C-alpha cells in the first residue's frame, strides 16, 4: 500500500519511497489535533464529523450515483456521507487503531470546512488545559505553521485562504462528564491549506533525496 504521510505529524517516516500519499485534507485536519490530544491526555475513543465543502465527487443536480446521497444537488443540500479520514488517521497514528471513526456532512459552500472531534480521554481535563496544549503545539515544534488556533468567533468564509491544516476554534472547546468527554472544532481550508502541505511535503522529499 502507498504510505500516507501528513506533514507535521508523521512526515519524518518518509524513507525514500517512490510514491507517497499526502493523505486527504480532512486527514490533515484531524491528525494534528488527535496527535496533541493523545500525547497530552490519552485518547480512549473518538468520533469525528467533517462539515465539508462540496466537491467534484458530488452532482450539482439530482442524478444517479453509486453513493445515492452524493447524487443529490450539492449546492442545495446538506449531504450525510462517508469519509476515509478516520481510517487514514489510524494509519498515520497507529496507536489510535480501533479507537476512532467518523463521517462527513457535505454542505453548500465551495471551500472552507470544519471538523468536529468528540473524544473520551484517559485523563480528566478542563477546556483551558486542552486549549493550552493546542497553543503550545501550534507555537513551536513540528506542528508550527501546520496547526493554528483562534479565539475569534469565526465562520467558514473567514478561514478561506489560511495556510493551516487545522485551525482550532478555541472558544468552542467543551468538556463534560467530569472532564473526560471532550468536543473540539477545528477549521480548515480544504483546498488552500491542503495545497500548502503538498508543497511542504514536496520540499521535504526533495531535501531528503
């Protein structure tokens, strides 16, 4: 199988392979935050929902497709569908194998997407502790420039053109169940942010050649 590499998360596992995958935009969105959460607090289990801009895999008018919901008019519907990001995330972060799953909601915007990640943690946490961990990871180390964060009350059009793979909405971080059940929201420009990581990965491969 082709190795999936997410820049900032596991790109250092590149070993001169002739063909690699930069994974998907959603995988690039979820794995940075999952890596931070697992390293800092331990992930017991989790589920992700990507609220995703519509793509070329959908129809602009109602019509027949193998995945029936994707055959409905993309610019006029919220479309529940599958995502490969949960499986890919487990390949990128093998310690999470069997621990996470997910789905997608395709929505009528041309770009600018959002991942909701709900996780049960091994440790009891506060929202402030979780947000501090994201800030620290984004400000230095391998995730600097890959993971971002905001305290502003942004909407999807505000994040179009941002270079980050994952842009955590800190004000939406929510902890319940005595501090062991966590929900976070993280934004991403599924076109531009992902394209930046392709360039980063290409530069890394060139330097390693």
